[in-house]
C-alpha cells in the first residue's frame, strides 16, 4: 500500500507538471499532494521508507501517445482497488487513531475517483470508436485476404500486394462511412473522424502486409502477420477497455476467435478455388 501510494504520487505529480490547462493542472496537483500524504502515512505505519523506481519518462510517453484520459482512467483503477483494500483493513484495525486516519484516506480516494470521472475529458477519447472502426475491420479483413491467398499462392509478394490493394480500397470506403456516421455525432468532427478511420485502417494494412515483403515463405509470412494482428488488437482493446471500463480478456478473446474463424474460412475458400480452377501462383 505504501508503494502504491508512492507510485500514484509520482504519476499524478508528473502529469500535473505536463498539463497546460490550469484547472486540470490544479486538480492533478491536489491529488498528488493527497497521495503523498497517504504515502507518508503508510511510511510511518511500517516505520521505514518504501520508495520504488517509477519511470517518469514512460508516464510522459504514454500521456503523449494515448492522452491524459487514458492515463487517468488507468490510475483510477488503482483508486478503486485501494478503496476496497482499505475498507477491508478497517475491520481488522483496533487502534482508533489509526482507523480514523485510514478513514480519511478512503474518503480521499473516493473523492479522487468521483472527481476524475465527472470532470475529466479528452479529445482523443472521443474518437476511440473511429480508431476501432479502422483497426478492427482492417485486421479482420486483411488477415482474411492473406489467409485466402495462402491457399491459392506460394508467392508471398503476391499475397502482400493483394492485401495492400484491397486494404487501400477498403480504407477509402471506411473513411467515407466514418464521415457519414460522424455527421450524426455532435461531439466529433466528420473530417477528423474520416481521417482517423482511414489512417488507422492503412496503418493496419501496412503492418500486416510487411512480413510478405521481408520473408520468402508465404506460410511464415502469414504466421508473422497473424502475430502482428494479435498484437495490434491487443494494444487497442486494452486501451479501449481502460477508458470504457470494460473487461480486457473477454473482449480480446472474442476478437481473436473472430480473427481465426475469418482466417480459416478464407483459407478454405482460397484452397477450394485453387483446386477447382488450377490457378495457383508459384513462388
């Protein structure tokens, strides 16, 4: 508990120093001061220091890439866990003075959680759905294309080109669909939504096609591409699970199941076509 409070203190103070918005900066600084007081309390209880190494550079990097909303929601999970742990501990403590101080800490943690959830907004979080639209659709569709060519060709470059061509066309289509969808959402800008969807789609297409231009075996290229697809979806689903308070593993496993089913179905279709038409492209 002492270590956790110290980590929270460092994290919030680092975020506060980075923040330009005065209201949010003051809020984060106040929370960091509370966390420091909690850390000092636990240090006095265990009668020794409990400082641990925590990378401020990593906090700054995650803040810049994923936005303040993601970092705060991730830290908020720690606030929830702390309230649960401290409440259970209250039942075990007999010292009234200690119990009183712990009660104050619980109130602080609950106030942090409530205040953050009510006040914090971040522009990046508004476009999560459009990032998902691009990433998820591209990963499933392009993996399906590559799997289909796995059954129809031994030429990895041909399979990679097919993925890029299909992906480019599909990204334009998805960008247009995102634009139309965003026109009905007052919280987002249609051009930005379309650009984000298109960019996330093409990012996935390029990453998934890359192994086909670097490896000579179409099977090895497909396996590597599939692994990249799993990583891309894992990172994004973790991000969305944090900011939307969803369970990560359930969402991730459902996505993997869809990915593998699509790949198997596409491979079977490509294999059947090759068997019927005898058009397999050699290496």
